[in-house]
C-alpha cells in the first residue's frame, strides 16, 4: 500500500497531482480511484456539495497528515 508524500497544486491552491512514497506521480483523479480501491493508506474520498470528489486525509489529529500541509513538488 502506498502513502502520499508530496502534492502539486494549481494557482487556485487545488491539489492536481500527488507523489507516492515509491516516487510515482499520479493525477488527482487517478489517486482518488486508487484510494477507493484501498491502494493508498491514510486517505479517504470525500464529496463536495457540487458533487466533485476529492481526497482528504483520514482524521487522526495530526496537522502534518493533512494533504494541504504535505510538501510541494
């Protein structure tokens, strides 16, 4: 199972790609599919009010685990 170690954001601050601990880079849509298949640990898929799906870190009280706080690549 992979973990997200870094994220890439667009100018609006939305995460567009993630880097996994094996060095692979995935577009966010692919990462969402992988999370649904339980291939990425520590995240789950949420749904915004507009129906768009997004990745979010599992709640554990650690701010550093929030995807928005991961290092940028």
